[in-house]
């Protein structure tokens, strides 16, 4: 058993010194670290349906966007009809320095506000720039 542990330790050291290559890309011998836990009070966007009518902070990646000039939709999921969307109306759009659709697409964000059910679709309306924060 002791010999096995020493062998495993030696293999780990070698893997760190000489990472494997796969298809021209370096592959780490160790899996990536798990994502950092969310602070208390921050929920995953998929849990928003449990918080309708409440002010929350949700976290997720903006995977699709649409800006009509009158309203900007920041979708946390491709199936926006069944998942939370952050919505910025024209009155809020003028507070943003650029186009939020371009600024936040693909970004991991936290959005603060009240989860609302609008005809079966979940949304948080963003009226101020401080309601959304880029995490990466």
C-alpha cells in the first residue's frame, strides 16, 4: 500500500511536469477545480421559478440576447420561454454606456431584482446599471 502511494505521487509529479497533448492541445492530468460556491443569497437562474414575487440575486451565463431599441432581452437559456430572462426597457437602456446585448452576451452575470411571471415567462426587469454585475 505504501509503495502504491509513492507510485501515485511520482506519477502526479510527472503529469505536472509533462502534461499530455491531445489534438495539438495540452491536456491537464488533473481535472479543473470545481466552480467557486455562490455566496449566501445568490441563486442559480434555474431556481428563479421558486422565487416569483421576491427580490433575489440570480447568477448565470447570458447565452442569447436581443435588442429592439425599445427593449433588450438577456436570456439565461436558449429556451427563453421556460427560463428566466433579464429585461431592460428603453428607459433603462439609456443608462447603459453601450449596447447591453453585446456587453453581456456570453458573460457570467449576477442580476438583482424581483422575479416576475409575465404570462408564464419569468423575468427580472433591470432599470439601473447596478442591478447587473459581470462575474467573468
